[in-house]
């Protein structure tokens, strides 16, 4: 697993937990979306830095 995916997961967990404690459904949703969000962030950085 890349550092980017770990950072995305940590950020998502932090954002989700600001409103309420995380439950299993929240964690499952975060786990499912991490690869998509990591790719999106990577593409964004690539386009901005190019």
C-alpha cells in the first residue's frame, strides 16, 4: 500500500469522525473509496505540477 493511500485513509477517517464516532459502516465506506480518492489526488498533483 502506498503512502498516498495511507494519507488519504487517515484524512478520510479524520473528516468522518468530526461529526460522530466511526462505526463499521463508515470504515467500510472509507476502505472502499480510498483507491479512487488516491488516484484522484495523484492525478490532480500530476496535472498541477506539470
